[in-house]
């Protein structure tokens, strides 16, 4: 494919997506009221403030089509499956509208519905859509009808099971489900301005506050989540009891009151934690809640523990894809450097939880390292969790496969599909953040941003084709005098970058922010050039499964070899010559134009190993043959014919 035709195809996709974003709700419905996911605007210890989702209108070829598919494909198909599996019927059952529901057999099915509502709400901040709005509020009505007179809501514990409420917090996820209800309610209220679901949430939160606390029921949930949800509910309502309740749930953990195991982070008090351990999603959600608590209280002992765990995660326990959690057993982190490839768990939800934690750490500190980790997890470990068709998913995300691991329309434990659905519409809000004296540019995507800096409207237009190349232009304009620093992120993955403002070069340093400070009332243009070249990457020698091997990165993307692109040799049998350059070329995978890579290596025929498990090295050295191998972005794998896949390659 020629360069021009590649760009033309991208333009066609973008034009179709843009055309679909012009469908607005009119009349009495005023959406996009205050669509901030993590509202640190009044948090005493947060250095930065997040921007609303609707402050950024994506116009790019990479994210915008996915957000259009979210409303047109992902949300409707997920709703249909939740109806078919009885998850929404559970609420009708609890309300007495139906006699039974097959959805009650699942573990914590209510959380799926809440995450779906949150996803629908945030998606309306990206693009108001009457169908999504109507469907979302139909589900909200079903949720509200299921609430008990005392405010309790959990569809499993109704009728004859009422007496079992709060009796098995380790396993039954009552508070975990409550947390997702609170987050859905906050999203619904911030986007629509309507308070029906928020009233459901606050009634339940008030009940929980009566039941739990020091001198009351001194225990917490086996699955952390409610902590950050309660703090966001506090930020939305101003009710300080919710903040104190979140603090209680964090402080009561670690004293053996829900079993005492590493698996549920109950083995020691949070402030004493030095390594990230146990169930990966639970650990990362707990850290996100602790970061929120620090933002409100300034308790430095929380930040000390968070920093220790961040260091442990990023230096010893995270996959190159940003995936988290090495073990199938317990969906858990392993030991230091325990990062198997074919048996990697790397749950989609864990990558999402990591993004939520990294975002909070960034808002607290303004430090670029957290965005670097967020971007890696976003473009690789999380995005791989949803298929290019918008309706197939991975629960786990291995880094090697023999062709058995395929995307599914849903899972019995279905936390990942609605979780990736709620993450995607948050992406526009990650592009920028505000401090008292600066606007931070974190992620790159062709877009139009309308920001508010200390009451002054500021427009930022991004133009470029990120992540496929690193040439970006930022046009900045404020409506009236406004002096601030524009902090332009130079990613850690970038070894060479240039930045200029109105033609004048700005000093840059990889893994830092380039700074342009001025009065922007006259406007100005920033040219950013990030060198996006393919490179081989080594892992720490203690990572047994990948030691001596190499992986391929290009910009923020990790690449893999799929069998469908390499029919002449089994991709597990490829060795690469790392001194030879990798060549980029354009390719379409299903319906997505991507930059693929081609390189020189060697391979051997598996027939040489028929009936043999071990061979002398000298026999095999003569049997290798030269090949040209092809690699594609990791997030795009398993969307075509089944076959072997690998991220890590033999190094020659």
C-alpha cells in the first residue's frame, strides 16, 4: 500500500467517525454537564486538576473510531448479553417484577450492570446519543426499583437471602458491587445532571455508614473497590461521612478480619506494604483508593506505601505490555521477575486498574513517569482486551500463544467487557491536566480541546497521526490575556525529540516535559517531533521466561509476531538479528490501518524435531534458514485466523 493510500484510508475512517458524532440530543436533555472522571478540583493534596471528557473532541484515526463503535456496537451488544444472561433480570427479580432470574448464579453480576451504566454515561460525554441515553435510563430505572426500603441493594441478597447480608464479605462482593454502583451514579449525575441513580447510591452509602465503622461492624470487603468509589461520591455530594468511611475500609484491612491472606491484601496494614501482591485487580484498585484518600487527607504514610509499591511494580512485576498479574492461580502477582509469557494472566481489568491508579498518582504529583506507565498499559495491555469488531474480548492477555486463545463475546465472570467499555470514553480526559500555572499535555491525538484555565477559555488544536508517527502540531490560543506554561510530554520511550515554538527551538529531555511559558492571548504554534522508530528491547536477566530474548517496540506500541503474517515458519521458531534494521510498512488488519514491521531473522522447520525432544546444538545450527518476519501491534492480535503468537523472540 502506498503512503498516500494509507493516509487516504485513515482519512475515510476519520470522516465516517466524525459524521457519526454530529447526532446530538436536543430539547430538555442537557448532557455533558460536568464529565470529570476523577474530580480533584477541591482536593487539598492534588497538584493537578483533571479536565472533563467533553472538553476534548477527538478527530483522530486511532481512538475516535473506537469511541464511535463503543456506542454503535459495544454498548448495545453488551446490553443484549446482559439481558440474555439475566443480569438485568436480577434487578427485576429483586423488585418483585419477575419470579426468578438465571443471572443470580453468577458472582457479583450487579457490578457488570453498574459498569455498563458508567460506560454509557461517559460515552454520552464524548457524543450525546438519544438511543444510548434512553437505554441507559431504562437500566437506571430497573436498578432503582430493586432498592430495599432501608437502602440496601444487591440482587443476590433478596427475599429469603436477606438474613445472609454482610455475613461473607470475603467472598460475596457486596461492598465491591456497591463501589461500582457509586461510580456509575457519579458518572450518570455528572453527565446528565439527573439525580435518580445518585439518590440510590447515597441511600445505600448511608446504610453502609450505619453498619460499618469503628465500634460497629469492623470488617471490609474481600475485593477492594469501594474505597475510591466512596471518595468520588464524597467529592460529588460533599458528604464527609463517605470520605471517613473510605478511610475506615482502608485502615481496617490488613488485620486478618477478612481472612488475612495476601490474595485479598489483608496480610498487613496498608501503610506497611512494600510490594504489590495478591489478586492484581484488587491490589491496584486498593492503591487507586489510597491515592484518592491521600489527595483528600495528605496522609504521607499512604504516599510512602504507594511509592514503594509503584517501584516494585514498575521495576519487577509488570509486563512489557503494561499487563499486570502473572499467575492464573488467584489472578495474582507473582514473585519479583515472575513474568511468564504463554501462561501470563495479565487480566484486562488489571491493566485498566493500573491505568486508574497511574492517573491518580499523576494528578497528585504532576510527574511524567506515571503517564509513561499509563500510556504503555493503555495502548497495549488494556486495548488488547477488546477486539477490532468492538464486541469480542480477552479476559487474560498472554504474551505467547499456540493458537488456542481466542476472543469471546462474553465471560461467565464478565468483569472485563463492561470495564473496557467504561475505560474507552475516559481517554479524552487523559490528554490534558491543569495546575495553578500550567497546562500539561500528556497524550497525543488529533483533537480540539476547549479548556478553562483560571476562568480564561483556552483552545488547543492537535494535529498529527499518533501513534503511527510522532510529528505533532499544537495550535494554542487563549481568548484573553493568560500567562501559563504549556508542558509538553516527551515520552520515556522516545530517544530523540525536537520541540519548537513559532520556529524557535525549545530544549527537550526524554522522559520529561518541554516547557513553553508565555502569555497565550496572541496564540502560538508548537511543533513536536518524536522519533518513532522500531527498536529491540531486552528484559531484566532475572525474568526467566524472556531472558536472552528481545521484544519489539515502536513508539508507545509493543509488537508481536502472528502466524497468519508468517506462514513460512512457526513464529515460535524465529530468531532475529538485532543489528539489522526493522522496516515499517502499512497494513490493514480487519478494518484498521496499522504500521507493521518487517525484519531479518532465521527460522527452522519443526519437522526437524519430529520424534525428538533434544538435539545437539551443532546439528541444529546448520538447519536454520534465513527468513523475513513480519510483526504487528500487540493490541491487534487474535482478530484474524487462529495461530501461534509471540512477543519475545530468540536473539541471535
